C-alpha cells in the first residue's frame, strides 16, 4: 500500500512503513508529551493507544509497528504520529537563531503526537506539580484500575479508561492510585462531565482563547496545563506551554533577565507564530537534557 511518500508493507503481524523521516522514538516518547510508552531492553517502545498495544521500532527511514495492520496505519498511526506533516520544513522555519538551531538539532526526531483529548485532560491534571516518572506510574495505576486488559507478548497491559469507564466504577478506588490531592480534581472533572457542564466534543471548533477558557473550567487546569492539553491532543499548535521552569529557560536563553509570564507568551506568539508549540517542544527537550534553567 502506498500513501503519498510512504510505502506500507504488512507482514507477520506487523507493518513496516518506508520513507519515514524526522522520527526518533527516544525524542518522541521522552520529550514530555506522553506517558504511556515504555522503552524496552532492545531499544523498542511498547505503548497503549486507544484499544491497541503496539511495539514501535525505527531505523534508517523504516518505522516498524508490531501488532498492527495496514488498515491500522490509515485509521490510527498516520494521524497519531502526525505523518502528514513535513517536519523538515517546520524545523527550518523555527531554527531562526543559534539557540533554536541547537535545540532542533538536538531533538531532530521529535514529532508531536495527536493523542486522545480525554486522556490528555486527565494526564495533565495529574501532571500538576509532579514529575514524569511519578505521572507514568499514576496513569498506569489508573489504567489498571479502570481500563480494559489487553495481553501482548505474554504481558498484560491496560487501556486508558474512557469517561464511562470511570463513571461506572467506584471512584473511591482513585485513592489507591496515589494521585494525592489530584484525585479530587479528577472526581470533580468526572462530575462536571456527567452533568455536561463542559463538553469536549467541540473543542476543535473553538478559537484558542475560548478553548483555553473551557479547559480551565476543569479543576486543576491552569493556563499551562490547558496549553499542554491543546498541544498534545493536536488541537492547537500555536500555544507555548509555560511553567516556572520553562519561564526560567526562556529568560536565560533569550532575555537575560526576569520577565513575566505574559511577556513569555507575547514573545512566543510574535517570534514563532503558529509554530510556537513545535518550538516549545524542541526547546523544552533540549533545555531539560542540557539542564538549562536549573536553579544553581
């Protein structure tokens, strides 16, 4: 099967996608945008997406997705891995100074995943004042408690629970997931969904400020978390998620002085425009790995 520049070969319960560029699993799965992909001893990654457990491996322009078919590529993976976008062009547009050139080169294989909106809402509510390893453990625990079991290569994995999956279960079980005060945020969010005070089905149709405002109706969702949800669900790419650490990074690299969150947002909007979200991810990954913005 051929799709634009890609050739998809199906064999032995896997697909091989040829001519995939600007793709590095380490950069993609460990840049902070997702929490359900785990690196394996052989360098591959196993992840749970929708109701699928797959193993992903990449080498020399060839993307392997185990436990998948060519139809899955069309229905899931083409959009999920944002394979319809030219990342070489994006990198050329945002690498407009020496700082961004270094960041883009360092994280050259980053692609922004187009993840499930509901999963992103809960995941980034859990991310508040939290560290990535702990977020991963909490989400795994929640999935084991409320999700559906799937067996793959002799191990059990669990889907991220849908809204009904939460609502049809004992919410007191959330306490065993060790999410702390964030448990109350999730319970309140579910109550809001049940009462339909917030609908998530029309977020694609909203403008940026309207979408932010709607998301911030959920408890535990501030401006940064709202922007993460919009960016990592593939709804908006013109956001620049900014927390205290990202603020320090931009101050150190671009301003050389302390500035306000508003100034950071204005800078990102004017400097990177509609590609601000891509720039943030390259910059975030580069700064985190190089320990830029860390208090001395």
